[in-house]
């Protein structure tokens, strides 16, 4: 199928986009059987293009899409990373499921952060060397390629900003003893490796292993245990201090109530009532005595 201007407009309207090319910032061009990228000259504002599941063999004719941020070319027949010299704003490139053998052509992609190359044909040290031309990459997906040389990992470990790495499905994982420990220790910024996140405790043990093997791991575990106990003890002391402070505050409130003028005036009023009651009782007793004398006189 040809990517004609008429076809592009039709697809835009189908996906409720604009019929005027210059107004679109996204293009849905997937599952159309396109064999060539073309006629995108007027789509100058586009920022994301979805071209997965077509029959493309080359990345080409995208120069006018200078604002492009995301390019999805998954499941095509592309054999080379090229045609991206214009893509200085590109942040995500998905080339999963193609036939790429060598990583190259990324030098001008100075803002590229996510590179997906799963299910391709990358295999040797030379094939991954091009990654070092793009130091901005933070997430790299190379799962299910054909990488078998441990030296290829040494190249990947040199990527300065790498935070997410997928290597599962490559033969090299079986060739490198303690692959996970070694990878974590070699990539100081790594937060996620293959199917699991990298937590701080795991990182500390991996770095200890790289320093001194099992003995260093044992020492690091003891150190981590002591640190944990210290933290728990500090929390316990803080809790006790909080309780003591609360009790002290309650005692202060009681003392304040006793010395409160309102409290004192209330107590004075109560005392006056008691004095009055005593006076009444005393008068009643005197009256009873007087009544008794009068009865005797009578």
C-alpha cells in the first residue's frame, strides 16, 4: 500500500484527527501494509508517529517532522537505523521486531531516552558500540537478541545515564557468572534490570560482592543488620520521648487548671455556699433550742 496524501488524510479523519496536515501533532499509520515512508512534508507539527506492523524496510523522508518526540516502528523489516539526523527532539524510538544487526545512526538524537531494540539481530561488541554515541539514553531494551560476547556488556556498562536495562533472552546471560550482581555493581544509576527493580539493599550487596566476593557480602549484611537495629532503636526512643512529652503536657494542664483564676473564683463560691449552709444549720439548731425552752416554761 502506498502512503499517499489522500491515504494520509483519510487515516487522519478515521482517527478523528485534522484534515489539514499542519494541525496534527500525532499520526496513526499502523497496520496499513506501507512499504515506504513518504508524503509527510506537510506534517510539520507532528510529535508522535505510529508506524508499527507495516512492511517498511528503511527509515526515511521524516526530515520535515522536526518536532518528532516519539517514533514507533515495531514489527517491520528495517535492517539499519538511519534517517534520524534531523531528530534532535526525539525522546523515544521503538524498533522492536525488526532485523537490525548493528546499532548506529543515533549521534544526533541528543534527547533520546528510551531505545527499544528487542527481537532484533544484535550480536557482537561492534554491534552495540553505537550506543555510546547517544549518552542521553536512560532505558534500553535489548531482550531476545543474539548477544553472546561478555565484552558487549562492558560497552553497555559505559552508558552514563542508564537506569533501565532489559537483556533477558540473550545467550550472554548464561556465559557471565553472577550476571545480575555484576551488572548492578557496574551501572551505578540502574533502577530496573530485566524483570525486577533494583532496591538499595541489593545494590549494596552487589557492590560488596564486586569489592570482595562472599566475605564482603557477609560483612555488608552484618553492617546492614546493625544499621537496621540502630534505626529501630532510634524510633523506639523517639516514641518513648513523645509519650513522656505528652504526659508532661497533661500534668502542666492540670496545674494550670488549679491556678486558673476562674478555678479559684469557683472554689471561693463553693466555700461561700458551704459557709451559708453552716449558718443556716446553726440558726435552725438555735431555733430548736429556743422552742424547747418555751415548752418547758409553758
